[in-house]
């Protein structure tokens, strides 16, 4: 470029055009290498707390701190720090066949999904969790934790949530006795809420809450030893709120 301009009376713009070179490239001045230490330190700090989070979810926490590095750079540093999460192996499942897929909810409170998750306290007592999930906002509305949960208890939880969040148009559950019992059927009829059941043995039809329950188990239940029922409720509610 300098040789061309020295030998011919042409402007820099004209010379760039003759050489098929972008003007911005000609005037570009290289910058010093960006200090990556703060990003690495923030990644390590958050990964130590969120031990089962991948880089995309950690990136949200970095953004909250004002770290606006490109997601590709964050991914490179995430791998360089050896923070990749090993996937826990799951049992192979058959795909659901012949099931009509449920319509995707278009607004909040259009459909809530309900399911149970099981765990144990440190002393060996059973721990049962009822999870309630809004399939449009992808928000866990409530997690009820106790040693046992009956059908009337499920109905009371839904009544409490309806006062807080509004009444859902429909609820989606499996065919467990608590969901298929008279208490929930009576409540759905009195509140004019459509209660839809998935096909027995086809949990994929209730995929939204199954996905959330997987995160609940992977990031909370498998990571914590619950000393008591009160301790379990505090930790699980903190996880849900987070």
C-alpha cells in the first residue's frame, strides 16, 4: 500500500479499492492482548459454587458482574480451566411412539405440569417432592417437600398457588395414585381446570417438568446430604428461588 501511494498520486481510499483491501483494515491498529485473568478467576469462582453448571449458564453470572467477553472466548477459557461437567450416565429409554404431542403453551398459566421426585434424608427417612412447573415461562412455581404427600395435599398446594399466581387453564400429570385420585379430580371439576394425563409409561410426554426434575436432582439432590426435613426444605427452596 505504501509503495503504491509513493509511486502514484492516489488517495488511501483509491489505493485500497485497487488492491481490494478494506479501508478499515488499512487503518486498523492492533491492540494489546486482553488480560484474561479476571474472566478465568470469575469462571473458577462461580464453577466452584455451581458445580453442575455448563459455560452457557455460568456466562449469565459473568454478565451480571459486567464481564461482557464474547461467549466464544468464555467457552475457550472454560475449557482451558478444565471446568467441563462430566455427564452422568442415564439409563437408556425407549422413545414414545404414536403419542400425539401436546400443543406448546402460548401464555403463562396455560398449562402447569406436576410430578414427584424421591430422595432420602441422612437418617434414612424417605423424602418426597412435588414439583409444579409452568410450561410456558419454564418456571418452577413450587416444590412441596415432605416425607409423604397425598392427593388432598396436592390439591391444597394447587389452591395455594392459584391464589398467588392465578388459576391454570390445564394441568398435566402422570397416572400416579395421588394425581388420579378423587381429590384432584374433584378440584379440577370445581375449578373448571382441564386435567390431562400422559400415556402410562411415556414420561417424555411430560418433557418440560422431566427436564426440570433432572436439573433438580443433578444440581441439588445429588449434591446435598439433607440432615433433616427442615434442612431439606430450606435448601430446596433456595435452589428453586435461584
